[in-house]
C-alpha cells in the first residue's frame, strides 16, 4: 500500500519532468542559500519513499544469496540522505529521475574471493524478479580520483534502481575512514575534493590495503610515507573535544526482516543525538524520514540517516564511521593501524 504522502502527490503517475523539477528547485535553493522549498521537498521525499519496497526486496535477496551462505558477512540498506541527493545533483549533470543510488544495500565480505562469489550469485537467475542494469567494478585499480575500491551492481526491481555495494572488510574500513574524515573536515573527500595531501594519503592507503588483500607486503618505505601522510590528514581535523558519547543501542535482533533505524548524528560535536527504531516496514519508515531531516538541518551540522539492518550491532560494522573512541578516531576497528 502506498503512503498518504505518495498518494496525495500522485507519484505513481507523476512525470519524471516534475520529479526533476523538484530536484532542480532544491539545488537552486542550496546554491543561493535560500530556505528549502517545501512543495519540492515533499516531492523528493515521496520519490525517495517509492524506492523503499524495491530496496527492502533487494535487501532480502542479499540476505538469502550473500549473507546466509557466509555467516561472517554483514549487510544493511539505506535510503540516500536528502543533502547527499542535492550535493550529487549539484556536482553532476544527472537529473533526479536518473539517479541510480536513491536506494542502496551494502554487504561486507571477508575477502576478495567472497566478493566475487557474491557478485556471481547476484548476476545469475535474475529474471523475472529483477534485472541488472549496470556494474561498476573498482576492485583492481580503484577510482582514479579517490582510490575507492568495491563492486557496485545496479539492480532494478519494479522499475526502481537499487545500488548494491559489495566490499571486503578492508575496502570498507578505508571507505569509512574517508567518510569520517570528510565529515569532520567538511571536505567532500568521497567526491575527490579536498587538499591534495589528504587525497594522496587515502589513494595510497587504498593501494596498501589492496596489496595486503592480494597477499603481498607493504614496504617499509610505503609505510613511512603513509605515516607521514596520516599526520597531514590529522592536521585538518578540528580540535578533539573528548570521548564520544555512546549511542543508546537497542539490542533487538530480527530473524527474517530488517528493522529500520533512524539515526541523528551531530558532526560538529561528533555524537549521537538520537537513535530510534521505526519498525520493519521500510516504506512507512521512509515516510517519516523527511520530517526528521527538516527538524535537524544538515546546515546546522546534523546528519539524519535511515538504515535497515538485522541488528544495531550490524550497523556498528556497516556504518562504522559513526563510532570510535574519540571524535577524530578514523579507525574504529583498527584496520588502518595495519598499514601505519
């Protein structure tokens, strides 16, 4: 059943032109530092919400084909944050109706062989349940602008695209360090924007992790360069304000379906503001998402994110950049320490 918001806006019949116009209105407001136009915001909220059912279905597929055959794997789902949607529209010529990662699922796997096995399982026996629209494979060389490594598959279910990220634990540790460094410095590191020395360090760290994953040695010279580069990265971080205030995690586990967790995080203070369960219905949870985004503005340093996972503990791994021993801890699980 479609939500009242989606029905009210008639998004099952709405033209892509109107969706694109709503996205363009939010971009214009952001560029000109104007208040977010509410009508356009509602359209974007509902458009995002209409991806929830397909995302949940793909998440269940990922659990069956990837997580259950490999108990050490972890997976989570998320709907893209509205500020991220706007920033991506600002950086590229992509229109909102063309954006392929409004909905996303992430799987963490122990090694490269497990990533390839997961990829193969998702690429076969697709019809008539879903199709694979595209694949981006960054495993060998990494993205040239950032060094990011992973496999991305664009799965389409009921005409909605869902991006599936397949990462090794080391690839994920690197990506989470970039995420936290970017949020703490206000550099768009994930988009390849920031000081050259910071970008150079993360590209080199990605190469070092790749060597380890192929059973090769990181040379003493490379480790010295990385330690020096890491000092440079830390020089851009704000003053450390003390220990992180832990989130009040609910220990509930869901055996068959993902629970939806709404997380509100303050990046200025590097602490959780709130962490709440919105139940197992992804579409119903998505309907409440936009209200909380407006209540806790991105411009004031807040991040509001909706994550589906089988437990709060899974989120500690799939979204590790929210955790750590201190606000500037870029390595909450200790993986960077292996190459420094």
